[in-house]
C-alpha cells in the first residue's frame, strides 16, 4: 500500500497530494478580476511551481479539468493553454462552464500528473 503525502495542507484542502507516482493538485485560480488570459497564465504558473515541488513538470500531466465561468471565454483561455502545453505532451482534458467561488474568478484548472 502506497503512502499518501500532502503539501500545503489546510483545514479545507491540500494544494498537493501524492499517492504512489500520481500527483493531484487542488484547483488553481488566478488574480481575481484579471482578464481570462491573465487568470489562465496565473493558474499555469502556479501549476508549474507545484509540479516542480512534487517532482514533476508539465510534460508529465495526465489529465486537466478546466472550469470557465463563461464558455464565451473558451478561445481566450485556449490561446494561453496552447502556448503553454509542450508539443506532443497534451494531457487528457475536459472543459466546462460552472459558477466559480466568486464572480471575480473566470477560470479554474485542476491537474493530475505523474511523478518523475
């Protein structure tokens, strides 16, 4: 049985959970009220940092779930996403529309990755 390791743990959630060789990141949001492009870049920057801390990187992402407050922002978010994902390393991905924690958040990304 694999141990579970948690990083940046609070009462409600951990930012990183590692089980075996799989890394689970909490949903990442950007600067409130910034553009969708800026919020997306903020999320991706946080993901890079958390993955590095967990012993991984964006080439090892297995799956990403993206929530947008408004699907009208799909193209703006994708422009930033597409520039960030290394060629040949696109993860399984889903994107949907949902109310986020506050109206100032326009995008949230949730990632699972492999260590190594």
